[in-house]
C-alpha cells in the first residue's frame, strides 16, 4: 500500500483536530453553566438598573440552576461597567445588565471617546423591561395638560425651563422631543442626578421635568407635582388617571428607559440561545412581572437575540438623529 499523500494526511489531521474541538465545545455547552455567572451592573447600588439587575440575577439563577452574582461597576454614566463587560472572556460567565436607552445615547454623545462599541462588542441576549416616564410640572405653573403646556410655552417663550439628570439621560431626550414637536423654547437646567433635580422642581426653582414614573409617583400622589402625560402609546397601570402622550396629541413622545441583558461579543450562539430561553421564561412568569412592576418596571415581551440586536440598532439611530438635530452635548 502506498503511503498517504502528505497534503491529504495533513487535511485528515486537521479534520480530526476540528472534530475534537467541536466535541469539546459541544460538551462545554452541554455543561453550561457549571459555575456562578457574574452580572455586571454599570451603576452604583440602588438605582433602577441595579434593582432590575438583582431581580434578574435572582430569577435567572433559578432558571439556570447556578448562582448569578451582581457586580456593581458604576462610573462615567455606565460606561466603565459596560467596558469591563465588553472586555470579559466570551464564555457566558460574564453578562451586562444594560441600561440600553442610556447606552444608546452615549454611543452618539461620547462617539470617539468610548472604549467599547454597543453594536460590535456585545452579543445581545434579550430585553427584560422598561420604565415609563411622565411629564410633571410644579403646581405653580398654570397648566393642567400637555396641550396647555405647549400653549403656555408659545405665549411665554422665556418662562419655561426644565430639569434633567444629565445630557444623555432619557429624561432630557424626552423633554427635547416636546420642545421639538411643539416648536417652543425651553431652557435646560442640568443636574447631577434625578434627586437634586426633583428637589428643585418641587421647590419651584424649575417648573418642569420629564422623570421616571417610580421617582415621580410619590410627589404626584402627594400633590407636590402635577402629572400631564405619560410618555407611552397608552395609559399605564401605575398612573391610570394620567393620559398618554398619544392621547394628548403628541404620539412622537414615546420613550421609556429600556433595560436588557448583553453578553460579550464572541459568546457561543448556543450559550446566548440558552440564556435567551431562560430570560423568555423569566419575563413570562407572573411572579417576576409582579416583582418588576412593584419597582415601576414593565416586563418586556420575549424576543430573539436577533430582534434584540435590531431594537438596539433602532435605539441608537433614533437618539443619534435627535441629539444631532438638537445639538445636545455630553457636557451640558
């Protein structure tokens, strides 16, 4: 018998190695997860992302049969934690609890400065929930609905000002949508966080703000703030008496803070798929939906990783257009 031709022998060896690697990968995927998973929350404890992350960690751990540990990595508007997650080994054992609306705005506001790409350095797993916003005013402002606010702004172009927790915050962008849609002047007063902004709004130092429903709800209930509209296509259960922006004649004011789970780019599709399946079961569970709603979060409709990637791309495109048109700067 003649010996095998060297190139043929080489190809056979390569095929054997590939088969062994494939078998090893299959076995690893079958065992996943076989140790604790780290869920990076890119903000300090106590905020919306942290609260949602802890609910997801607890219930995702139940679904997967392994502990999911929250790792708070706050700083730079969520960018520090996001970068840590993006640079992690893509093996399914490090995930990011992303504040996707904020990350999407940062993709434009910090373009050229970020050391990670939301679209290239992550493998989207699934959206898990959203927090609606509400337009609120100090009761001293003589307006009772969104239409009256617009009319007031047209008659008193120099008197409307609004607070926000920062240039890239969804709250700021929502106010910019109102300004743009109504074609009125409003002065932006930037604060370092929603807490100080809300304090000054209640105190009358500023007269308007768009804020997350959970943060504004106690002040609305106590009468310290007046709610004009929620920034959703329909009314919400937490404020059933407050009209939606669409009802109030401003359907473009459709914005919520959206949250989702991301894995580092390169994470095996099978692992991403397994995580996606677990999150699908999680957001469908009445117990989880109730836990989220008590924190002011509406559970997301289940979607595939591809649909999640598409949603993130649409978020980036939407806010890039608004930020560019409104000339919003990161340091405002």
